[in-house]
């Protein structure tokens, strides 16, 4: 028993939870840490779920980023050909066509000019003399009809009285008569052409042996 008299501080109810000022403050501090610990446990549980369960279900940040990058790359690749495709094919088929057209027209014009020049060089008004150097009677007259029907002017016809010929020959007088001699040779089937000033006639046809 204390030797001092009891005061108001000694009158504490038996059911009171207070056991001094310092103990009351410590108890209140312990009660204030409970919500923080609960929040930490919840955060830890969420972290465990995010790292252990979600990757198994296919939810991961790396896969989402890869899918996003692949989608953007495919979108850019699909847009770039669409922008370039209408520009390049348009001039390509246009340029070769005029070149092919010019190349097709040029060969068609050149052959047409050649016959016209040859026809202009042939002068059918030059008289054609025909001699028969064969034993076939009337051959010169018959060949003369062929020459006349082709538009040529027929000169003298008769039998050949010169040196015996081994083949049919067309004599022409001067270079200016060469085109006429070639035209007659093509008409009568005579290949031998001779430039000769022996005759006083521009064109002389001598029908040699074997001519039909």
C-alpha cells in the first residue's frame, strides 16, 4: 500500500482499456497502419496475378506491341503500292505504240516507191525490133504480138541475118535504154542483155535456138 493519499488519477474504472498515456498513443498508431498493410497486400496480389496468370492467357505488353507494329507496317505497305501503281503503268504502254506504228508504216511505204520509180524509168514508146534466129516459122510475129499487147511500140520484125546466135539476146543502145531492155527481158523471159551501138535502133530482140 502507498503511503500517499488517493487522488483523482487513482480513480480508474476497472473496465477501461486505457493503461497510461503512452500506451494509448501506441495503440492508436498500430490501428492506423492496418489500412496501409491491407492496400499493400492487395497490390501484391494484383502484381502476382498480372505476372503469373495473364501471360498464360495471352495478355502481354510485348505481344500487343508486336501486333500493333505489324498492323501499322502492313497498312503502310498496302498504301504505298496503291499510290505508286497508277503512275508507272500509264506511260509504259503509250510510248512503244507510236514506235511500232512508225516501223510498220515505213516498210509499207518503201516497196510502193520502188515499183513506181521503175515504171517511170521504162519508156514503152521506144520501138522494139524483133528478129527470129530459129527455124521456127512465124516466131518473130508471135512474140511481136506479146510485146504489143503489153503496151510497147512494135518496130520491124523478120528473120535474123547476122551471125548465128547460141541463145536469145536483147541488144540496147546506150545506158538510157537499160531499164527498157530489163523490162523486155522480164516480159519475154530473156536473161542476156547486151549494150551495143551496132544497131541504129534503141531495142533489138534476137530470138535464139530453143526459144518457145
